C-alpha cells in the first residue's frame, strides 16, 4: 500500500521503466484507471524496451476498456496506440504501378 502511494504521487521522482509499469499495474488493480494511463503515457514516451511496451499496451488497453473507450482499447490491444491518419489510409489504398 505504501509503495503504491509513493509511486503514484504526482510529485514522485522519475521512475524506471519497470517501476512505472509496476505503479501503473497497481493503479489499474485499484481501479484508478486514469492514474494508470497517466503513468503509462509517461512510460511510453520514454521508449521502453519492446517487452515493457507490450505489457504497457496491455494494461492501457484494459484501462481504456474499463473506462468505456473501446476504440482506444482495441488500438492498444493491437499494439497500435495511435489512430491511422488520412495519409496512412491513402497510402494503403493507393495501387502500385507495375
């Protein structure tokens, strides 16, 4: 309990990737989904290793699902947290000349 309170504080010092993932997991377990998502956002901005990122996406997807944000949850479950832009869609639809 005390560990979670220390890690989840707004004024907590910067966390290692593993500590941030752990704190986010504890926040999600306590149904503090917005806090968990904040911690995960910070973690993902710091470009964690692929395994940590995969775990972060899974926790984020679960939080978004529990908050009723199903499109975001789906994107995180797919490992694609950002929505496709119009340019991305246009590139996929543009036929190649052979």
